[in-house]
C-alpha cells in the first residue's frame, strides 16, 4: 500500500494567561496543537503508521498543554483523534546506571527521549489513551471505553513500535495499532507492623505469603467500607488534560532489575525506555485513581550476573539495598525481574514507604504491554508491578475489604482491580483484571500518602516539591496555604478557589476544597458524583467512583453492563468487558461469539471426568462441553475437517463429537481391536493412528470411514511397552513414547521399527506421555513423573534438557504433564494431569489458590507466557488431551474477530477480493518438504523456502494445472491477470516468480 501524505500541523489554540509572576497557565487556558500520523500499510491485522514523538513533544512544550493526534487509524475505515498531554515519569535529577564487567557506570540513555502521553479519544467520553514512545521501543493502548459496544468494533487497541526501524520520515517511528482481546485499562471516572504480600497476575502462582519485616510503623487499623451516607475523600476521576492536579502526591521509586530483564531486550537503550514506559503507565493509573504520580528517580540495569537468586528475593533485595544503596534517595524501591522461576508474581511489604520496609519485587516480566502474536493481552507487567507498589502505599487485597472472595479456590467468577486475586482463581486469568483501585482502597492509600511527610506534593506536575516551588518563587502562594496558586483556580476566573468557596461564591458540597463546578457530575444534577454516591443518591456497585446510572448499558436492561458482567461472567466470555450479546460487528443479527463458530477454541479432556470441555481461543474461558461417555480420556484429536475424536481408555473406545459437543457415532471400540487407547495422530495419508496401550501396538483406522486397517506397529515391536504419545517427524517417521521411559522410531510408511530414538531415562525421562515436534526440529516429550517437558534433537535423539522455563519446583509446577501440542499461533500448550480437586495450589505443597490446568509457552524459547486454562469454575481437573478446533473461514488470523469484519473495517487487506484476509494467504507457499512421498510434500506450512520453488518447478514440468495454472496474462492489471485459463505457459511461470519474490 502506498504511503499516505502526512497532514500538516495546525495550531488550534492561543497562548495561556498567567495568574501571577512565575505561575503556570491554569487548566483550560492551554492552547492545543495538532499532528497527524502518516499511514504506512497493513501488516497482519494491525495498521502500521508513522508518528514523530519529538514533534509531539515540541508542540506540547510550545503550547504548554494538550495536543491532538489527528486521524490516527484504528483500521483502514476508521480514524480517531486523540487529545493527549505530555507528562514525565522521571525527575530532573533521575539517575540511570548499568552494571557491566567494568563495573557500574552511567547509562548512555536520556530518559527525556521517551515521550509519555495520556489522554482521551475525542467523541468517547470514557475513553483512555496512554502512549509511551521511545526511539527503540514503544508501548501503549487506546481504550474507547464502554461506548465501543455501540460500534460493533473492538473496544481496546494496543500500540506497539520498534523505534525508527522502517521509517521513511527522519525522527519518526513505525507504530502498529491492533485490536486487543483484553479488559479495559480503566473507565474514568487489623494487621500489626509491616507484612509482605504477593500476587501472581494470571501466573497462577502463590499469593499473600506473609513475612514480618521488623521495621513496621506500629499497629494500623484496617479501614472498613464506609457506611452509606458517609462523605468520601475527593473522587480522583479524569485529570489528564489539566495543567495542575490539586493534592497530587509524588512517589519517588528506585527500580532495580536482574540480568534476565536485560536479556528480554539485549539492548541497553530499549531496556531503559521500557522502564519509563512501564512506570509511566503505572503513574497514569495512579494519578487518576489516587492522585499520586510515580517518578523513577533511579534505575539500575544488570548486563552481568546480578545478586538476586532467591525464589522469593524480597529480603535479599532489601538487605542488598540497605547495605549498599543507602545513597539512593527514594520513597520506595522495586526489583523488576525477568526470571521465570520465582515463588510468586511479586511480593511487597505493607506498608513500605520511606522506611526500611520500602521494598517490593515483581517478576515474570514480559517486556511489552500487548503482543502482536496475541500471547498476552492483559498488560501483565503493569498490573503486577502496580499491585506490589499498591501494597507499599497501603493497599491490601480486595478480599481484605470484603470486595470479593477471589482468594478462595471456590469463588464464583468475577472481576477486580489492581489488588484483586481474580486473575488466579477464576477462568480468564489476567483478563479479569483492570489496573484500577476500588474507592475504598483509594481511601486507604490516600491515608498512607497523607500521613507520610516524606511524600512530596507536586500539584503542578513539574517533578519538584510544591514547597520548593514556592520557596524558590517558581510558584506563587498568595493565600499562603502552602499550595501553588496555579493549582487553585480550577474554573479559570483568576480568583483562588479557597477564596471563592469561603465567600460562598461557588458551592463545595463535598467539602474537598474544589468548586463543585470543576468536578465530575455525570448525571448533571448539580451535585458532584462522589457526593451522590456517598449520600446514596446514586449507586456505585463496583466502586469505580462513577454513578451506575452513568455507566454503559448496551442491552438497555436498566443495569450497568459491568454489573451485569460481574454478576454473570458467562456473559463476557472473551473478557473484554463488553457484553457478548452486544457484539455484532457486521450487524447480521448473529453475535460475533457465535459467528466465529468455535474457531481456534481448545477441546480439553480429563482423566477423571466423562466429558470434554471447550475453551475460548484467547481468554481460556469455558465456552461449552461435550456429551458424557468418556472414561479416562487419553487424547483429543481434531481433524482438519473439524471431526472431534476422543479416546476413552476405560471403555476402549474412540468417541466422536460434533463442534457443539453432541456425541456422534463412536468411531471404533473393542470390536475393532481397541484396548485402552491412549494417544492419536494422523499419518501422511490422513488415516488415524492410535496408540493401543493394552496390546502394545499402534493401530490404524481409515478416515473418513473409521474402518480398521489392522496394526500399523506390531505388538512389542522394538520392545514397545504401553504406548502413549504419537508424532510424525520431519522426515516422515512415526515417533512413539513407550512406558518404559523411551521414545521409539518407526517407518512412516510400513510401521517397521527403525531405532530407539531416546534411550531409557535419557535426560531424566520418566513415564513419557505426549509428544510434539517443533518447527525447529526439537522433539518435546511430556515426562510425567518428573513434571517436565523434556527436549531432544529429533534427528539424533540427543537430550537438550528441560525445555520449559517456569516455576521453582514449589509453584507453577506442571504436575504430571500429559499432552503437549502446538496451538493456532505457534505457541506450545501443555496439560497438567496431576492437578486434581484435592490439590488446587499447583505446587508440591497445597496452596490456597487455584492454578494452571493448561500452560502456554513460547515455542522458540520455552518461556512461560501465561496460564491458559485456570480456575475451579472451569470444572477442569486432571487435564489430559488437548485439541484445537480449526478455522473454516471465520477467523483465519486467530485474532478472535470475524474475518469479514477485519476486511470490512480495513484491519485486514483483501487485495484479491476473495473474502480471506491477505495475511492468511501465502500463494507461493506450496509444500512442507521437497521429497515426493514424504510427510508434508505438497502441503503448505506457512513458510516460504526454496522447497516451494523447486516444488513448483517439478509440478510445472509435470504439467500440473491444479498447481501451476495461475494466470491468463503477464501484465499486472490487465484482464485475466491472476486468473487461471486452463493452459500452462511461461506467463504462469513468471507469475509464480512474482509471487515467490513478494514473499508471504
């Protein structure tokens, strides 16, 4: 697609008026300037465009306030205008250091090079925008808010960039904007001493291990939920577009990291930029929720081994810093870890500000907010780090306030804010969370912040204590109340708010020192929303500070959608906080959830249940279940044409189910020779192979008829004992796991024994179950007795060690792994068959949280991504076989949005107008291998290699019209170009060369 012309910047406002000498312009007096991105093209289902952060920063500085990003494309059919203001997450004296072999030195990094922006989307009053734009990496989101339900399009979009790479405009960067399958960020809107709390995000790890710090602040009563009619503190609400924020506190945080954090980026500058973007995102949330900004005053990057090796390094971190880093002035410190072998997602002292308990750690860092590969759509880094800092500033967990019961394995599914456990005990995991604080928790935090003399006031957001501003004359204080005057004229009439209120010139019904006319009044009754809520005039069921009557009600049932969802989470299966019943992107009367027709959903079996359960492709929420009839499921296999097969070990049967779970006629049973069938696989010809444990054989059945074809691998061949996992190797041989701790190899055509590929106990292999061959030639074996996925070279059988990187032997344990498969987007999924109703913790010792039934890993590294299926509400225990349902033209790009809407919205291109998003097509991809007769020959694999070229040559020489008749003419755009004509000619050959050169 050609590059669109960049729109020239237009200055829309005028210079501001000053309150007095040295004062900043008051809110609303700022001018605005506009800048437009330049469209590049469509990449996958994201819209790629260029934007200059420096241009935005210069404009913001020139007008002293918000700027407009005009015409930013969410897709090719829809653009939006963002109104954003620049802010900082560092101070003028912040230090960034790096530890190398040579010692500690200053980083070659300027924090001000990262442009942080926060604001809204014009026309969407409850929208939220956060952008962190760097020279190497960029991260952010655009959340349209509840009003998105009326558009039929996604509510939330990720913004992701890799700096200036590929940019044609000097100083600009290429950004990808793509829909997120995720919750929104936010809608606007007694313990003694310090203890340690922890949280695991959607990780499913241990939470709330309590440690005495020995450095507490004495007894501190837990704050109860205020009774009806109580007057609450000022509602925090939207603050992005004001030049000042009355009562804003400044939390100065020092950030430490580990070597694994650096290895996420392998780039010093990118690692530094992400720190600014991450803590900027946290600051954006904290400013709105509790009127506190977060400034990184110190950052240390380790490019060599770091001193933090404990599974729970809170005390290790604390001791290290108390002994060596006392020279770093700070309010609190956080250790940010890239490690995947930690005891929790994070741990923090509560409270922990300005004392020897001012420490926390947050682990399992991903290094991005949203992922183009959809491996994490829940901004986990923001939530976990924000949760742990929440403890430092006085917040307890939601259940401590009686807000939910997510600390219990038996809790009903629900949602929660920063401090909830609902990511660990409820299906949907991180999709159940939003980075916000419920109002009662806001009160707790504000009490701590107000009580700490060390926490500075910074109402003018300049990173300098207000007291210092006044003493230096940078700010005026005409009424000598210790507050800069520029922060006390919200209605911009040049009269200080306290004077107006004192004289009775403006009302202040809630007594918070802010004229009511400057506060949120969504129901327009002349009373601030927080006052309505406190008096009971308005309800605020889920404590976001917004009266329920002002919330979105897309189904018009008189109940706020969020309340509907919290009461019945099955109404929001994809966990995007829009009622599924309101999502019909193409307006055809069939909601999107059903239009997707099970595409990419996972069917998962159980060793203990008689049914299969179906789970949403991205959220992992249960969407259906099969009819009964299984006794000890060994495997689930879904064929390319959508037939769902399940082995029943106890009844020696292979059952077949329809896509909706209806039981169809059994494929085979004891009469066809089945005896305790375990795993299944399709051979190169599409017939079904079945590991028959009871007879030590591998049987073959014709598909589609199901007629038995006898033993493919004869009984005991090669010493085969109780076979389980089956997989085809890249060379077309059959690999079989044998219960005597080996993996055997058989000829893929004849079933004749070839060799012992993996010797008994090699690499620690014990009780092997499922097998999986990755694209790079790595063989994965589920080693049930050792709780590992073991890796081997598929060509030599050489052990490559433990493959997965997750947990520490006590938490996030893959208990008795059973099946291991590659999912629709190339990630690896593994089931934990040992997690039964009696062990809801997922570790060696029982814990009080529900953990992972199906794990998701990155195929290239084995790094743990997230808990795909989690929560007792799934009713899945002793998970066994996993099979992903194919796509039949409804969601080829696996983004959980209907393809026809991707195309109609312009998120996906469809140049050839065949109704298939172009990113799903690679017309030059013809084969998986180059050897006729071997597995994959003539079967596309999504990759373009020389094999494809030579395959075309062979078919062209053979006169294969089905493959090689591609065009009628050779001139692009001419009639017949790209249309077969039943004749092979040189035009077809050169047409294929063009396709091949274009790549996928």
